[in-house]
């Protein structure tokens, strides 16, 4: 019998604690225990990016992070982006540019784009394409996604 691990962490700005199996992924805990279902299970092996979250300021595939590894760390999921009164500029621009269809990849793409804009507030189109290369989408063809990220970057820069 495997002993469960107690984990204390910060998710979307809130202190959270949970019990998990030592080999359980962060994605499983987010979805199944904490009911944060924005991160999607696509490939479950780190190839699609559908489960992208931000861990201590860096984008990671939550299917590849063991839940006990987030002890004492900061996790941001798609649920942590919008404020109570408004969407994050990336979310708003994805809507305005119709940069989503089925929605499986959308949370991961938005979180990856946020990671980029946090580090580089004015990326070129090439930088956006390279940064999002780890996030697969079968529906949109990427052009609308790139335009949405560019528009969000401009909107966020205008606010500063």
C-alpha cells in the first residue's frame, strides 16, 4: 500500500493543501481533486501542451509534473487568469479573434502565451510561433491564435 503525500502549495493565489499518491500527476490532482478542469488531458506524455500551467513563473506540462513536486510552490492555471469583473487580455483576444474552436488546446495555448508575455511583453510573430510550438491544435491552423497573442500583447502594453 502506497502512503499518500500531504502537499501544501499556492494555486491561483490561494493556499491549497491536498493528499495525493507519490506518482500522481499535477494534472490529475488539478482536475480530479481540486476540480480545476481548465487544464486538459490530451496526450498525457508532454507532447500536446493541452495541460500547460505556470509553475513558479515557468510554463510546464502538468501531466509531467508529479503533484508532490509542487510543495511550497506557486501554480497558476487558466482559472487564475480572469478577474471577477473581466477576462485576461489573452482570453478576450482569443474570443475576439475566434482563435478557438473545439477548446481542448485553448487553455494550454493561453497559459503558454501568458508565460511568453510575462517574459517578453512585445514578442515578434516568429517568437510567438516558436514559443507556442509545444502546443498542438488540430482545428484553427494557428494564424488566428498568433493574431490573438499579438493583439493581447498590444493591449497589455497600452495599459502600462
